[in-house]
C-alpha cells in the first residue's frame, strides 16, 4: 500500500518535544548532579508504577501521531499520478483498522449482540415486526447469542489474558536475566531480590503493574475483534476505539500547552527578576493584567475569535484533519498564553533571590555578559521549578480540555477527545435504559491518565523540590510509629489544579 | 491604611485599562466586525446589505479608534473603541443579541449565582479545614496515608463526572431532589442542595491536600514545640495554636475568590439549569453573543482585582505583624 506521509502542526511539535526530551535525557545522563534527583524519582514506587501506566498511554499517543494519507486504490488519472485519500489516518488507525471501520447503526451496549434501539425487521414470510436487530459486527460470529455469549466472552477473555500473562512472564524473565548479569548473580537470587523488593528500583511494584496492564490489554485485544467491548456511540462507532484516540488529544494538550508557555514564562520571568527596574515593572504589569482575567473567560473569548478566523477562511486548509489540527494547536497556544503568568511569577521571585548570590556577583565583577550569566548561572538553577510546574500542570490541562469542550470552546467537534465524548454522551442521560457506557469509558480512561500523571508529578516534586526534603525531618519532631509513610504524598505546591 | 487602599485602587486602574485593551484587540482587531457578521449570518450566502444591517443594529458600523467624518471630540467618541470598550468603565455594557440590557441581566442573575456559590464556599472552607485537621491529627498513620491517597484520587476525577454522577445517583435513581431548575424564595433550597454538595465534593481533593500541607508546615515551627514542651494536650496545640496561624495562608487563598463567587461556577450552573451569571456566560459563548462575553471578561477581572485588594486588607486583620505602608 502506498501512502503520503502527512505532518500536521501538532505532529511536528510532538516530534520536537520528543527530540527535546531525548536530548535532555542524554544531557542528564552525562551529569552526575542532574542524575541525583532523577534517581530519587526512580526509587519511588508510586512514581515508577504511574510511569509504567503513562508509558502505555504515551505509546498509543505516539502511534496516533504518525499521520499519513493512503493512496486511493484505483487511480483514474491518466498520467499515472497517484491520488491520495482526503482521510488523514494515523499509524494507530491502521493497526486498529477493524475497530475503526466496523461501524454499527447506532448505540449498542458493551458486549451486546443486539442493537440498542428497536427496528422494523421484515421476516422471511413478509410479516413486519419491531425487534432489536442483531449487530452487524458485535458478536456476529455467534449462532445464538443468548446462550453462547457469556461463555464465549469468558473463553476469549481468558485466552487473551493468558497470552498477556505469558508475555509478562517473558518480560519478567528477561528483566531478571539482565539484572542478574549486571550484578553478577544467578537467576534465582536475582528473582528472589525482586520478589522481596530489595532492589534499588522498585521492580516488584513495576512488575505487578505490568502484569495488570498486560492481563487487561490481552483480554481487551482478544475481545475487541469480536465485540464492542465498551459499546458503540450514536453513529455506531466503537467507544473503545474512541477512548484510545482520545489519549492523543489529551496528551497533546497536556504537553504542548506547557511547551507553548515555557518561552514566555522563562524569558519574561528571568528578565524581570534579573534586570529589575522598569523591565520588572512592565513585565509585572503584563502578567498582573493577564492573570486578572478569569482564565475560563479569557480562553473562551480567545477561542471564539479563533473560531471566527478559521470559519471565515476555510480555503486555507486542504483536509478536515488539518483544520481540526490547527484548532487543537490554537487551543494549546491559548492555554499556554493564558497560563504562563503563574510560572513567570515563580521564576521572577527565584531569579530575584539568585541574583544576590555571591557567585553571580562574582561573575558580574569579572565582567561576564548578562546573557552568559543568565544562561550559565541562573537558568540551570531555576530548571527544577520549570520541571515541577510542567509535570504538575499536565493533569490540570487534561481535565480542563473536557470542561472546555463542554463549554463549546474546546477542540474541533471532529477531533475525538474525552471532552467531545462526554459532551456527546451527556445528552443521552435521560434515555431509558440509560446509555452509560460512553460516559464511563471516557471518565475511566481520563481518570487512569490523570491519576498516573498526578502520582508521577508527586514523585518528581518530592525528588526535585528542595523544600520537601526539609519537611520530613521537621515534621518528625514527634516520634511516631511510621516515619516512612510520612514523606509520602507531601507536596508543597500552590498550583491551582482546576480553577473552573 | 487608608493611604494604602487609595494607592491600591489607583493601581487597579491601569490594569483595568489593560484588560480593556486586550478584550478590544481580541474582539475587534483580530477579526473585523465584517468577519463576525459573516460568521453569525452564515458563511456562504451572505449579502453585503445583511452585513451592513447586522453592524448597524449593534452599533459596529463605526471606525475602530478614530472617526474622521466627525468634528472635535466626536472624532474619538463616535468610535467602536469608545462606545463598546471604554463605556464599560461606566458599567454601560450595551445590549445582548436578544435585545436585553446586559447590565440589568447581570444584576438579576447575580442572586442565583451567589445562592449557589456562597454556600459552596463557606461549607467547603469548613469541611476542608476539618478534614485536613483530622489528617494532621493522625499524621504519619494509616488514616493520614489513605487520606492523602483518597485526595489524589478525588483530584484525578473530572469535575464533570461529579456533576453527571451526582445527578444520576441522587436525582434520577433515588429521586431525592429535582435534577435541575431553580425557584425563588425558600423553594430554591431543594434545587440548591445537590449543586452545593457536588461543588464541595469536587473541590475536596486538591483543597484538603493543600490545607494539610499548610498545617504540617506550621507544625514544624518552634512555637509548636514550645507549646508541647509546656505540656499542652495535642488537641489544644492543634486547634488553638496551629489552626490560628495556618489561617493566614488559607485566608490568602480564600479571600481572593470571594468576589469571583458572583460569577458563579460556570459548569454547575449550566448543568443544573440555574439562571446565574455562569450559565449566562456559557449560553452567550454557545450562541456567540460577543457583547455578553466582553462584558463578563471585564466584570470578571474587576472582581478579581477587588479580591486581591480584600486579601491585602484581610492580612492586616488576621496577622498583627503585617503593617501596610
């Protein structure tokens, strides 16, 4: 199959982000003082477990980022030129092919073999009856769904879960071999170490989480070819497929909005703190003004205006996907532009403190240029604030997307996201029997994503925030039974999680 | 003190002008009134006459900043900037698309907004502080640990879920209160119970955790050690000493939002069909009523600035160490 690769705007930025992360990781690896806090992250069980979950989300998101336009099968242009489909697909769409294309007529419940709504069906003898018709794809292989369905589901889920566990066994075995070879031990003692949880990296917790993920994934993959495991929505699309597609939108908004905000916050925050005087006054005025507009209103107003801009200039975009993507990008930019003020204020305060340090005064006395002082002495020393606020903001942004889509100022209606899923399903609350599956799937996936992001953010904060390290010692004045537990979940943060 | 307040109020003026300029740029410079007219009247089949009529009805048929067809002051006053943006300083918000006066709408809708936001705020503050104190009292035990875990879990649930789940469970399944609607007088109570509870619950995770951190930070101070060394029971240390001192950072966070209560909570109001300012704004966004959105942006930032001022004043009231100069 031939295809034409398509790089949408957000794709390009995601690639850029991945490149930045790889370069950053490579840089950190080479510098011991930068590795130390990361090692604390790696030692935290909750952090690593959530990272394991996040990696799966990120994998789906990245697969969904590689976009292409497949060629139309029969090319009818004379000069042999290929014509490419107007549908922009992603690598993930190709992998999940059947999920995307097997569309039912309308709603159907999870694991249902029958449609949700009655339809007039003509019997062979010409009589017409109103009944629930069989689904075109969901459970279509069954002769008599009423008796076979449960057994078939259990059998397939068991088989899929079994394969998942087998895969897990292979992963754990190879992990143990690698660990054993590194430590110069035999296989069994190394396995025993993992089991007792005495390894430096909490492998036991990671393996436990991995077992759960692979079990669920195996069962889901085995079933989703035969059933709609989360049901279908109003136009008959598989909800499982939609939930997986929403992951990319959530990740893009959570990361790119921060990426957009960083240049503003870093540049202006450090400028204000370093130069003080009128520069400081101007920048302070700027962020006080911006932050005094309630964020929902500012976002709504800006998105409304962008909407007008896009709608009146439809000729600029060659595919629907490109248009929807541009709107997603604008949403990220807007979220970034409206949220840089908090980080900017923090960076200004920290820079004000740093510039009075002796080593910076020494640098100034030596006649080092402003640019060098800022880039060599100030920037590395505020990076922990940037990192902490980046990971803390992520989950808030994912949640905000759903709310904004509800208000009508979120992503393009053609973009599949948690917000659009919830918005579409909300209207069906009043139906009897209730259509609950799309709502529950969207909330469930969102909860898993946000919870793991929150836990990971906590681990990062505990490792990087210099104030956190002081706290456990201070709070331990009173001798207590379980001192180890106390250092957990302690966060010093004033970030407003969700101001809506 | 008075000197300080006057100076702060004066300082708010350039900020409001800035907000005004931002909204003006957003609504009239990024897209010309012609674009907005085309958007509202439908993109494809729209005649120039329809656009002119649309602009005339709304008073958008004037130059943006400078009108050279007029004489004297009118060169500046007969412009979109003066009539639409600058007029907001006099609380002249103009008319919405349905012809109603926006200022009057805001006045009548403030009451329902407050009726839901104020109880959420007060009840929330009380409940969160109590729970945070309980967790601090049992700090470093399983109560505390699982409390934090629960908080993180609550934080990770979308606010929409609380509303939808609450409506489904309490109204639809158990038929305890009506799903949505609003009544006047004592009748309103039964409509308000559910939104208020949901409002408190949905903010619980983040706030309890945040208050717990504040309390724990306070627990490490020297005066707490002194109090314990004197032999005071833990409950007195906690409730009399720590609570009072921790109120300072808690108040900072809380007082800022008091004026914003007028704006209500956008999502809850529209879900529960409460005719407050939040649902007004959302309706305006959905019907692309730019005049209302503009007015709400201005009102929102005005209230935020008032909140900041109140915070500074409340500092001096709760903390005698702070003197405003």
